[in-house]
């Protein structure tokens, strides 16, 4: 069934129960149009920004937006882009797109003006819904973007090149539109991270969305009593489909703006959150703040917090061991996935497998996995090869890119581009991205293994290992090291610590700098390679 049916069921069974809370502790709500619309009273105006909607209001807002689109000529299969920060309007708009029969196309809020134009044209977008933070970026190409497209603005003071969401939706029916949707209809286009240039458009059917939602609820046992804390951006499959476990369960979720350790723990405490999905840097920041005594666990109400899970990148086992020291009663899970597999969970550790921390886990609900060599043949247990996954969440294709689709999907298997191995118990361990493997003197070196080792050093906050050109070895390993706040460290200390590694794995170059990560917490290795790679070395040689 389409994932929209869960929303309609919740509106029918739990109409007056809170579905979503939007919270920004660092902002005051002074907008009359905002607090009044959401049923707040005058005394609420200058409290920290907090809004909420019930399941019934959520469904009505989705219906209004669906009817708005239909009234403006949007038909089944048309594409509607969403370019907004996390807010209370985001998900009702997303579900409104789905209910209209159109295809939802979330945009990364980090896109610049040219990337927005590129993705709009690649996905053949018919409508762009955007928030106030993006006026300037759309205005640059407003003439081209508005040609044949409807631009809808969410916020106050609508720019001249767009139409107001609030005004357009006000007069639209809140009844379910008369549009038949099946699992075989196309539901969404997501974009790849764009680590090899401009992003690819990833097309999914409604079946993928429903699969991801049901899988999340099963993996984490999300119940009606749970409250999920969502911090990452909703444009990303990870955040949205982790939230959809709450959709399936009919339970409450909090959309938090802010990643400071104190903000996260305060929100868990005040909103009684039970499930929290963190990215590695945020979990690391919480632990560091606890270590320094800046946060005191006993000052927060955390007894209801039952599950912390992490995804979007390899998770250092050392981080989870530290986490369990502070939060020994927490269940823990890690989830592996990619936008081509409708986000996280095609491989997952499982809360019952804490003894296997370090593994990405076993095949998720209704998924299959295998590891293959360069010729596509399965490798022996324990050998490293490319991880492939197969299941009802695999993308239909890269939209308008037949060659890339044929390279990635073969006989129904999605070739992930990640190098992995499987142990004797059937657990999969991520070794590295295929494109990130360093070949030095004929040896394959997997940066993730070295990064995990480096993070065990008590002065290191974060580490990234990349390959740099080397005339003798082809490539040499370079470690970019980010030191913990308030500490100092020398290259000699790092080199001494690395003596425990085999000689060929020891970094040949140590660089102290911050580690750039994208909005989903992944290390931006292409950016690091550009900063310290061939161009940089050539420039140095010329200067010498």
C-alpha cells in the first residue's frame, strides 16, 4: 500500500494526538501569523520557538496542499521539489505531493544557485516549494526557474517571483483528493551525495517508501508510547525514513533545530524522547562535553531514553564503548543504507547484537546481501569485495541516466560501491568506499580501519585518511587529524601511537585541520583530496 495510508489511518484513529513538534530553543516565536495559526496564545509569543500539530491537522494540511497542486494543473507523475529547512510544514507538504499523485523531489538545502537549477532541470521539476532562507539562491536564476514552473514560497513576505503557500492553501479543500495511488506508481526522486560531481537523480516507486517505513518500525520496535527525536535534515532519506517508524506506529516525533550537546540532552529531557538518531560528530560532542564536565547527566531527565542509533557513515566501535559507559542502559543500533536503497536499514546491526559493534550488521527486513569480486562472483567468507543488496527498496533507476543505472543495478542487485567482508557468523563489516581504497606499493589500504584506530587516541576528536600521489608507491596514506578542544598534540605523538599499526598502514603524512563533513555527517573526502591532493602537490613543487 502507499505510505500515505498510514497518515490517513493515524488521522482517523488518533486525530487529536500530537504527531509532530517543531522546536528551536535558540529562537523566540514572535510571528503573529505563526503562533495564531497553530493555536497558541498571546503569552506563548516570546517563549522558545515551539509548534506542534495533531495527526488530524497533519492530514488536513497534506490534503490542502495536494488539492492546491491539482487545482494548478499538476498531474500524476509531475515532479514537485521541496527546498526548506526542517520545519512543521515540511512533512505535510511532502505528503501532499504524494497524495496528489505527483513525485516528491527533496533538494539538499546546501545546494547553491547553480546546483538548484541543475537538479530542477535534471529531474524535470514542475513546482519548487521553498523557504525564506533560499530566496536569494532562487532569485539568481528566477527567470529560468519560473519558465514553465510554479514557484511556491513558504513564509512571510513572499518575493515577487513566487506565490504564497499560505494564501494558496487557505482556500483549498481539506478533504482527501480523488487520486488513486498504487505501490507501482513513482513516488519520489532523491539525489545522490554528488561526491563525483553533480548529483544523480534517484527514482523510487511508492513500494520503496512503504518498505522503508515498515522496516524502520520493525527494526526498532517503535510503539505508540515512543517519541522520536529527529535532528538531521528531512531532505535526506535517513532522517525521513527513520521518522517513518513513528508514522507506522502512530507515535510522536520532535523536529529539533540545533546540534549542541546541551540542546540535544535538554530536548530529550523536556520532550521525553525515547529514540534518538545521532550522527557520529554529535555523539562525539556529547561524550566530549560529558568528559569535560560541561554536561552533567544527572541534571537531565533521561530515564525514558531507551535507544540511541547511528548511521550515515562508519561508526567507530570505540565511540560506542564510551557511550555505553555513560549510558549503560541504552539499546544501540547502527543502520547501513544509501539513497539508492531508500535510505538506512538494508543492512542493520540489530539492538540484540551489541556484542558485534563494529559490524554494519545483517540483511535488514526483506533484504538480501552478498559480496562480490570485480567479476561479479561471490567471494569466500572473510574476503573483501563489493557489497551488493537486493530487496523491495532498490531504486527503479537513475532518472535519465541509463548508463549509470546499468552499471549500478545488475540482475536486480544494487552494487553499492562499498567494500565489505562477512564474518563466520554472517555479519557484514564495512571496509571502505571502493573509490576511497588506497593502493600503495601494490597493497590495498582501507582508510576506515586506520581512522577507527586513530580515534582511539585520547587527544583526537576526528580523523580522515586519504591517499595522496607518491612517485614511488603510487599513493601514500595521509591522515587529517582534528584535535579535541583545549588539547595540543604533535606529529611525533601521532607517529608514536601509530607504531602499533603494520608498517604499510602507518600514515606517511600527518595534517592537523578540521574534518569537513556534509549535512548527514559523512566525511567529505573529495574535498580533502582536492585540498591536499595532486593540485596541491604540483603547486608546492612549482614554488620550490
